[in-house]
């Protein structure tokens, strides 16, 4: 790509007590790239993602985001504001309406005026296809609608990077597409994305690269075409045969 | 409304049965009993006079004053004032204590744990005596009579200090009941820990702990009767004064008990209304 990576991981290790969750992870993500992370349960996908915005601290190694080494970041909140994160269980704020969910961090972190924050929130809710749900509370929305609000909430910070941790795995099948469509649009607009997901349709359509993790390590890195036609690593082959039936 | 409809299956009897089940019968029974009781008092002129006198004792003006503002009256009004001010202070102490209890800072955690465990191990009555007879004189001596907490301030501080420990535990439990994902979502958006607490965690925790906060308020109204031991002329103290002047214990304590009951009843109805109002839409 010729550019500097916007995310750099070098030999990253993470322990949870006796569990060695990450065992030397190396990863470069370039601006505008869409990287899809796959791998069996417990392989460390979520942990790796959470290390990138320092929701988890690392025991060893080096992480740099947008030119800032995370361990030296004077203000981690500033770094995090540039990294949107979308969770499996949405994690919307249940005491706020959809509109307020999208406005809150704009007001508190970005210090935008109420008018500016509301205009931006409405624009984003329209973009994710639910402008009419602005005044609904999360409990009044379907899972797919909640996840789209969560994406709008992250986008409202104008992030440079978006992290997705299994954004559709808690959704009923008929709602998965509406969320993936929003993510596809984002990818086409050139957003840098790291997506933990086993939605192979999305991976084929949007991924520049697919990363296969197993037992805390990145075992294989390939393009979607290569992965589906000729996976190199035997564990990748085994895993693919399981999820592709 | 939704909460109740969700928990009780609709009965076959229809709207009337549903409506009957919605009525808080215990309130009705208490009101009927009070009405019968008051009716009996009013029927006899001697009784009427006695209870009227007791009522004057528990709503009197401070000693040596013929007239005064409603706000300055002792007895019932003093009890209410001590409860409201004491509870407000206890809320502040409880909030700070609760935040310290969930903080990762070992110093603040140790301070709040010490406070909670020490205070919970000492009877409130003893704490109030400390406030009145140990802390207040010591402060007066140490500050050359500049800081004088005698009377109402010492009573309120004793109540607040004692209740603050219980409220700290209520706040801690409320904060811990909010799923971890809420804090993570807030932090991932770039909010600081205090911002996440203030805008995301506490607004949800408050809704969770509203019932115990309400119960503690009502409990404090009753426990405020303990301040009579450091000679504050609250409802109980004025009732006792009436009894010692008239030797009419039955009428005196009837008046005291009835007034406490009336106040706690009204409070618990208010608390229920607030709970209903603050429930989040779209949840069972
Ligand atoms: N907070 C934690 N405390 C203890 N162990 C943890 C914690 N978070 C993760 N782990 C452990 O670390 C390992 C990696 O977990 P991680 O959640 O990253 O896996 P994953 O690849 O995301 O799996 P899944 O597909 O099930 O989400 C697992 O063994 C998990 O049990
Ligand atoms: Mg995971």
C-alpha cells in the first residue's frame, strides 16, 4: 500500500491468570483496509480487538494506533475517541433514546453543541436506515436496529478505525443482513475496519485480508479468494470445513 | 403498571377483579382503622381534649416562644427536618462511599471499607451519642467555641454518618449491578472513568437502587427518634414530655405512633410513585 500502517501489533502477549490468551500476535492494518478475523472460540479474537483500544492492557509486546504507541499514550481517551467499537451484545445505554445514545459522547467527549450533536446523530441514524427510531429506547428496538444504533453511536465520533466484535452473532438470521449492509457501505467508503466475524459472505464482499487465529496466534493471513480456494494451514482447513458446513 | 401486569396473569374475572387486585388493601385497612380510632376520640369530649393537648405538644414552638413559623416548630416538624437534612447528607456520604468502594484505588477503597464496616458494627444510637456528647464538645474545645454543633447539627450529622454507611453499600451494589459492557462501551467512545460513571453508570444504578433508597428514607424517619436521647425535641421527645406532664402514656404514645405511621405511609406512597415514574419504557 505504500502507506504507514494505522494499527501495528508486535509480539503481543496477554495472560488472564493462567490462561495465555495471546501468544505473540503480529498484525499490520493499513488505512482503508478491511481485515476480517476468524478462528475458533477462545482463540483470542476478542482479546486482540480489545487490546487495540486498550480495554485490555497487554503483558508484553507493542501496539501502535495512528502513530501513537498505546503504552505511552498520555491520554488514552483521546486515542479511543478515534477508534469506534461495536460489541456483540450492542451495549447501548438503556436509559437513553437512540438519538441520545448517538449524541452523548459527541457532547461529553467531542464537546459539540447540542444542535450540532443532534444534527449529526439524526444524519447517522438516517444513514443506518432508522431515522424514525430516534426517540425509541433500546428495549423498544429489535436486535438489528439496536446494533445499527450502536454503529451510528461509534461513527458519531468520526473515528479513523472501526472495530467490530461479532456484530451479528447475537442477531436473528433475518436481521443479520441489515447490519452487514451498513458495514458493507462503511467498507466501500474507505473506513479502516477490523471485523471479528464468521459471516463469510461479508468477508468475500468486503475483506482485503482474512486473518485466521488459533490458540492465541495468527496462524494464517490471506486474501478471501485464497482462503476459500486454497487454505494453506491444516487448522485453517479444518476450521473452514466446520463453518462452511 | 406494566410491571404488575407482567407479573400477574390476567384473571378470568375480568376488569373488576383486576381492579380489586390492584388496590393496595393494606393502605385501605390502615385508613379505616385510623378513621375508627379518630372517630372514637372525637366522640368523647375528655378524650378530645387530651389528644388535642398531645397534638399541641408535638407541634409546639421552641421553648420560650409563644408563636413561630411552621418551619421552626418542634416535634413533628423537627423530626421531618432532621430526616430530610440527615438523609440528604447520608446520600452524599453514601454516593462517595459507594464510588470509593468500587474504585480500583487501594487507598480510597480502604477508607470506604473501613467506614462501612466500622459504622455497621456500632448501633446507630451509640453513634448519635458520640456525635452529641463526644465529637461536638471536642470540636468546640478544639476551635475555641467557633465550631458549635450542639443541637440540630450534631443530631443530623450522627444520623447521616450512620446511614451513609448503609447507603454506601446500596450504591456499591447498584453500580455493580450494571453490566460491565456499559462501562466498556462508554470508555470505548473516549469517555473518562468519571464521565462514564456520571452519564452512563449512575443514571442506571439510581433506577436500580430506588427501592432500597426509599426504604432507607422511611427507616431513617423512624430511626430519627433516636436523636431524642441527645435532648432534641423531636416527635418522640415531645410525646414523652406530654406523658411526663399529664401521666397519660396511652394517649401520648398513641399520638406519637400514629403520627409516625401517617408520615411513613405518605412517604411509601410517594416512593412508589417515583419508582413507577422512573421506570424505563419498553422493559418489563
Ligand atoms: N476477562 C477474562 N478473564 C479470564 N479469561 C479470559 C477473559 N477474557 C478472555 N479470557 C480467556 O482468554 C481466551 C481468549 O478469549 P477471547 O474472548 O479472546 O476468545 P475469542 O476468540 O473471542 O472467542 P469467542 O469466539 O468465543 O468469542 C479464552 O480462553 C478466554 O476464556
Ligand atoms: Mg469473542
